[in-house]
C-alpha cells in the first residue's frame, strides 16, 4: 500500500478542520469523532457521520460521559466539566 503523501494529508486535514470549525461556529460538538465516523465520497470529500452523542446546548460547560473510551479526553474520563470547543 502506498502512502498518500503530504499534499493529500493536508487536503484531508483542511477538510476536517473546516468541518469542525463549522460545527463549533454553529455551537455544536460531535463528542465521538473517530476514524469510523469519517466517510469519504467519490470526489474525496470528507463527511462526518454519527451525531448520536452531539450536543448543541451549553457546549462550554459539558458534564456528560459521552464518546468512545479510547478516543475520549482525560477530563471526560475523570468526570470533570469540559468545554466542547
């Protein structure tokens, strides 16, 4: 399998950053962002899927234990209040 290279990596990274910025600008946090929830269409556009744990309320003061354990931030595992942005 060949590596995708830096240009392709930047292409996908920029799409992810734009998508996360868009969600946060609309006061929404995904809370389960992982590789399995990132889809790629035939034109190589990334699509974020599975908003089952998403929150659009009080994203600066979240308390609930949500997400996939192996991808979860330490403050969530510790039961602390956390910012979604």
